[in-house]
């Protein structure tokens, strides 16, 4: 039985979305592990609330990393 081009497209998008979800989960787990074990003495959210620009830049870089991983997965 042949798969139509529409079926192939759906299969391709399904594989890409699955990859994106897996990459996102791994990225979030990595961010949590980095926050808990490497930077355990620093509360980044509190630092950002206090106006610490360096903490905000660091966290925004991590969020950009997650966005890039997801964007690459969907392309």
C-alpha cells in the first residue's frame, strides 16, 4: 500500500514534532539540573526581581537556547 504525499507530509511533521517535544523536555531537564546542582546558591528569579541584569541575560540566553533547539527541530 502506497502512502500519499499528504500522508508522507503528516508523517514527516509528526516525526519533527516528536523530536521537538523530546528536545524541549531534555532542555528543560538540563536547565533544572543546572539550576539545582551547579548554581544551587543563586536564586536567579529573585536576582532578576532585584534588578540583576547579568542574571536576566543568563536566563534569557538559556531560554533562547531552548527556542533554537525547538526551531531547528521543526524546520
